C-alpha cells in the first residue's frame, strides 16, 4: 500500500491522460530522433536506405510503445519490475546459450523478425527493479549494510553476464545507472566514497598486473586504454578511430561543412559512421553550432525529467524518472566523451541518433515509464 | 504497511537533495563536453580541416612532355613518341580470365608479362588499373578500341616515350633516357616528385643527363578526392605541367652522320669545330650504339655485347678519351720557343736521327735524320730532334704554359657525362703526382707530345681553332634553349705575336700542301679550300717493330689536326684513330674528307682530290652508309 493509492481519484483517466503527458520531453525526443534520421540519411550518401528508413520505422514503433506505456498506471509497472528484471537476467543467460555472435561479441538473440539485444533490456529493468526496491524499503534501513548488499547484487548479476559477452560499454552503463539510483535513494555517501576508493585501487591493480598471467583485462582492452591515453601512437591501427573522429569533429569548425558535405564520413574514413561515431558526422557537417545544439537538446530532456521528478511525490515514480534521465545522460556523455577523445572507445551508441533498434526501443520504453510516472503522479 | 508521513517527507527531501546534486554534476559534465567541443571544433579547427583534406585529397602528378632536341638546322634528334598501353581494372572486368583470353586473341601478350600483370592484380585493390600490355602499336590499340564492348574493364592509354630518329649517330652526344631507378634516386639530390613515378624517364648519359632539369619540365598536378581505401571519387582540379625546354645543338646532323660513317670500322674519334664561334659541328666517336635500345631497358645480351667489344662503343672518345697528342703538340712547343725568343725562323738545328741528352739517346722518327732543319721544315717534316732542342731552350714550364693557353688541362664546359681535362705537365705536377724530380728527358718527351702530355680530341680541335684564328675560341654544344640563343663565349685575342702564329700556320700549310709534307698525300686541291694540318703518331708502349707486325691494341694511335680554309679559317678538325698506326696514313685522309664534307656541306666535287686518288676516293665515298636526308625528314614528320 503506498501513499499514491490514496490519491488515485485525482489522477486523469482514459484518453484524457494524453493531455497530461510531458509533451516537452516528447517533442525533444522527436527532435533528437529527427536529427538522427538526417544524419543517417547523410552518411548513407543521401539515401533513405539502408539506415534512415528502418530507423524511422523503429522510432514509430518506439513512440507507439511510449504512448502505450504512458497510458498504463505507473503502479502497474512498479509491480512488473521484478518480473522484468527476472526476464532480462534470463535472456542474458539465454544469450550465452542461444546468442548470435557479431564481431567477436555474443550479444544478440535472433527473434526471427529482429535481433534482440537483452543487455539493452537489462538497463531499463535494472532501474525499474531498483526503484521498486527502494520504494518498498523502509527509508531508515537504506544505508544498513545488508540492505546495501542486496541492490549491489541486483546490479552485479546482469553486469557480470554482460561483461562475459563481452560488452564493456553496457557493463559500465549498468553499474553507473544502478549506482545512480542507489545514490538518489539516499544510500550513505560513505559507501560511494568506499567504492570510488576501491575502484581507484582496482585500476591500479589492473595496470600493475598487466602482462602477467593474472592480468584482468583482455589484451584488446588494454590496447584500447593505451590508445586512449595516446591515440597518436598508433594512428592506422588501434588509434585510427579516435584520430579520424577528432579530424572529423575538428574540420567542422563553427558552422560545419554543410549537410551532406562531410568528407570524413562520406569517404569512409570514419569507422562505425552510422552507429557509435555518428556524432562526428553531425559535428563535421553542422559544426560546433550543430553539435552543441544536440548537446543542448539532451540537456533540456534531463532538465525536464528532473523537474518532473522533483514535483512527483511518489518515490518509485521519482526514482524511475531520475533513473531514465540518468540512463540518457550516461549514454550521450559516454558516447560524446568517446568520440571527442575523452574516454576509451567502449561501444556506447548516441541515444536516439545512432542506428540500432534495441537501443532506440529501450530508450523510448524507458521514456514511456517516465511519462507514465508523470501522468499518474499524485496530485 | 504504510510508511509514516514523516518518512515520506524525509524521503522526498533526500531525493530532492540528491537529485539536485546529481543534476548539477550532470550539467557540469555537459559543460565540460561543450568546452571540449569548442576546443576541437573552433580552436583547433584549422589544423583538423587540413588533416581532413590530407585524408581525402590525393595529388597525382601529370608528367610533362620532355623537351625535344634539334640539330643546328632544326632536324629533330630526340623526340617524344606516343606509346600505347592497355590497363585492366579487375572489378570492372568481372571474369578476368575470360576478358584476358579475349584480349590475348586480339593482341598477343607475352606470357611473362601476362603473369606479372595477373600477379599485380591479385596484390592490388580491385579498382586499381594494372598495365597488362605495354608499347603497343596504334593498330593494336585500334583493334582493342573497336572491340571495347566485349572487353569490360580494359582501357587503352596513351603515354610518351623517347625516340632517337638518328639512332647511332648521336648516341654519344645526346645519350639516352631510361626509367628512373634506385641508383638514380640516391645519386642525385633531386627532390622532384616526378622521379617517384614508376618508369619515369630521365637522362642517363650525355646531354639528356646533363641537361636533365632543362629537358624535364615541370610536373602538372591533378587533385583527386579519394576515399579511405584509396578509390578515386572525383577529380577536384588540375594544373597542367610545363613541357621541358627544347634544345638546339650546334651539331650539323648531316656532317655528324658523315663523320660517324667515315669513322666506322675503326675505334676512332673526330671533332669538327667552328673556328669563329666555337660551335661543335660534329663529334664523332666509333663504334657507336643505338640509344633507342636503352630507352625501354636494353637486354642483358645486347649490353654485354657492348661491354665486351674491344673497340669500346660506350664511352664518347671525342670528349673523355685522352691520348698523347704526339707530333700535333709540336705547334705548342714551336710557339713557346718563338714567344720566348729562343728561336727564329732562320735558326736551324741539325738532325742526324737522334740527339744525346743527359747520357740518353733520343731518336727522331726518321732514323736517317732530316739534316739541317728550320722551324718551317720541322713542322712540315715533323722532325723530332728540332723539338728536343726547343725543349732544352724553352724549358717545359714555358711549353706547358703555352699548351694551357690553347686548352690543354682545361675541362671545357660541355654538357656531357664526362669531359676529359687532359694534362700539360709541369715540374711541380710531376713531383706531386709521381713523387719524382723532373728530368730533362721528360721535357724532351713532352716537346713532341709524348710522355705526360695528354689531350682529348676536343682539346685538339680547340687548339687547332685557336692556332688558326689567334683567338681564344671556346667550344659550345648548345645553340639555343627554347629558342633563346646561348651566348657565344670566348673569342678574345690570345695576345700572341702574329708573326709567330703565321710561321706556325705556314708550317702546317706545308704539311698538307707541299711535297714532302707528312700529309701531302691528303692535300685538298682548289685554292679557296686549302687545308693546313699536322700529323701525329702517339706511341703506345716502347717498340722498334713496325705497327703492322704487332697486335691491334699495341699499335700507335694515329692523330691529325687541321683547319681550313687556310686563308680564311672556318673549321678545325681533329681526328684520332686508336691504334691506327701513323697519323699521315690513318688519320689525315679522314680529316681531309671531313673538312671537305663540312666546307661543301655535302659530298665534295672530285676536283678537290689529287688526280691519282680520285677514282678510289669516289668509290669509297659512294660505299659509305650515309643517311638519306629526305628519308630523315620523313621519319621526323612521323615522330
């Protein structure tokens, strides 16, 4: 029984709910996706295929899901949290047995009509289950060790499964996303200080043991770190991505070379031009103004989410809204850091812009939850 | 269980606090991203834009047309010939084997060339054109063009290659070009990117090599956009190159042809120089070779044949061959003695066949002796003993100084791979280079052009021209560059006593015009074209047997220098026939024929020859394998 249920009568019902959606966020999501379509059209050399058109179809599907989820009361979704989490973990386990392998990573389950990436589902279900956990947990127990260990396990189980795929980028996002929910729920600062300290120690250890039989990371992961630290050291090999990406960004200048005029992507100097590195094409063609505008749109979405969360008196709703915002933030922050040479290349897409079905659908589902929380907030 | 309202409020406050903190952190991070964006895109924009252009823009060189070379009358000597080749692009061809088979049916391709092309195709990306057949005839290309629809991926291309229509005649002067190789790149400090083009032709020897920069021209460029794997996307712009400068040589191709033909069969060299301007009208060196063979890479067998030929066809003997001048040097000794005032025209020296100096006996070539000889007769009869006496009177330093004024020891600035310096020895030279004191015997040897004295046929010709005119004539090979005349150098008065010069010239006149002169048999009849000359026989090793009794390479070198007409000198000629025996017999007739050819501008009338020789000479002249001037013109039209 939650506080929420006493106010149900004030919550809008039926199609009337549509008026109570957070339309600003929906428009922003559509704008960002629109930029994505433009860029996919551009990197395909001015063609709707092979990327822009499928991406638009997925967006339409995702938007449908968003509206559907938004119409369903948030407490229903809270009750579904544990189930969603369970299904995600089961799918992640399933990947290990039935998954298909692309580029050395086992991440996908072939559903026949599309390839599902369970790790994407895990991102959203993890936030749901943690939000539900802290909604359920007595607030005074929040920082007690036993009640801290439980969410930690909830985070680490899917993380471990994702890491063995291997998919370092998603693993980092899962840990960071989960950690942010714990932080928001009010877990003591001391735990975070301890974890940060431990991570720093672990990083030291990782490098200390490099080259020995006990090294923690795979060689390619070490190399990625090396080239991150000094991309110029291997411009045609491991550093190629970052170097070419920085060239594309830098050659954009203030206003860019103009739509479809970017040479780096069109001439295939850019790797992964339609997925992880699509931001570089935007930056090359629309310059600093274009790139900064996209950053601004993302920031506005987050600002609207935080505002919505702060107005929401329901604990689950607040946490899920903030969690969705944090997920979006982590996506674009890691992706942009990566293409601008501030972080290692870990394979995180630019949310709603990069080509990819699972990521877009999951994000729109997440925002469906955010909208549901917004519509059904206690008044 | 319902949470207490207090707890809920506390929870709200906590979430708000944390959310605001998190939001602030996120904003800070967004700020950092924005700053980084600004740094890369605005502050570093210029640098990165340059890198992006470097990425995508490739510069392809367009080789310029090499400058042409003409003779003094505008006859082409080195031209550019269009050659055709066929390239194949794998991805356009589809079934490569099928297309190649069809092509082979039209144009037979040598198996090894085909194998190389197929090998290269496998190695390169599928869009790179690979040359499959080279140096094709126009007919072959036409055949391929007609059948183009059946030959996907096949493109006929046109290029330029060097051609020498005069073949052997100018092998030593113009030299040849060849594909640039590693040795060339290491040898010359030349940063011209053209040299990086595979099979780009550069001058290897001769004028082609020495005036490489002039002839090469400037590369044009084509800016093309390429993608990450190097495929050409489009042409962004092109800048045409500048063709190399055309050269005009001072050589007369007709005379050159005659000289080469006249020297054929001997290992010989001849130089014809204009006594007034210093223009080199002909530079003969035999045997010669066909420079066209070198252009596309000479076969090992042909090259070995050239290397093993004992007559040494490769070096230009007229420029880099150095020989003891023998008796042709006597003019130097005579002039040195006259200028020093140690002899007069009346002074006589008694020649009894030898003279004893310092306990050694020095022989005259005429063992019986010449009797009393004055300067005039000493030249006419080439008496050695007279010059032994002059050497003692004048001393070697004066003789050598005189020789240097006439060009000995001077490396003339002729654009050839190797131009000999020769030597007019001095006491200091011997001490330094041989580590021995100069002895009187050295002076005696030097006085008759033996011993240490060395000169090239070019220097001999220059010496003769200077004697004939009394002017410091300087040889010149390049008449004009791209229509701009190369200035004539030298020609200053040599500041010699005209009477002394006249005395020497009279002696030389007697050599080839007065009965008893050593080259009387090679005289020219007809007053306007009288020839003055001097024979020379330079010893190869010491011997007392006759030349005809020893092996070819041990025989003496035959030399002759001459100028004509005697009254109004226009040309000077020097001839060296290696191991030819005596100068009067082997060299003088050649020089006489060359002089006549040069003065008449073609075959001379028989009246120029002494009656007794006319029939024989006419037969010989007709037998010479001369180039038909009309045929030459036709061939050059095609080129």
